[in-house]
C-alpha cells in the first residue's frame, strides 16, 4: 500500500536541494577540497577537538536536532558525546587513494566512497576493533561557498 500526506511542521530544515550542481565544477578542485575536509574531520577525532567537529557538522546537526525536537540540554549532551569514547591518539584516516568521488541528489551532494561501501570517512585505528565509519555527504550552498557536511 502506498499513501501520501502533507504535514505541517513548526520548523524549516536546511535544504541541500538548493545547493549548486557540483558535477558542473572542476572535479579535480572538488576532489582536493573534499580530501582537505576529510583530513580536517579525521583530525577533529584524533585531537578530540569537539569545537572543530561541531563546526564541521553544524548544518547536519542543526537539521537532526531540529527535526527531533531536542531541547538545548539534550543537544549539548549529545554533542559532548561526539568525540568521547574514541581512542583519539590512535585515530588515522584510511588512505585517500582508496576512495573515489561520488555524486548524489542530481549532483547537489558529493562524497568520497571506498570501493563497495557507502560514502563516508573510514576512521582507521591501530586497533582494528576501534575503527569506524562516519557517513557524510557535502553540498555547496552557493557558487563561491565552501563544501559543507549536510548529511
């Protein structure tokens, strides 16, 4: 069975569909920007840098917390747990040459993908049991704006 309905909600989410078509940009430049963002993201974990992690994921987290009606206290509690529980000094980025660039959402979303896996950052660790994947996709709000994590 398939049904549709219209729901009115008291908030508006940041809409990646309003971003630019990244497939029309120079792929070499987009790839270099993505690689830089992946390094920054991994370094936030490695250094247990919660402010940097929050900065990098602000758009995604704003959408998540808004849609889940989190209170300010619930949001702070969730945010404080982001980089804890990770053996930060052992974190390393899976080598970027093992990734390929992929586009989604009619070219409005981009990420790096390891062959056969979903797009995301493979955060490797000296202890294999501590390795994990952070699934992230980026969008560009306007022509000259930076790539930002949106999903």
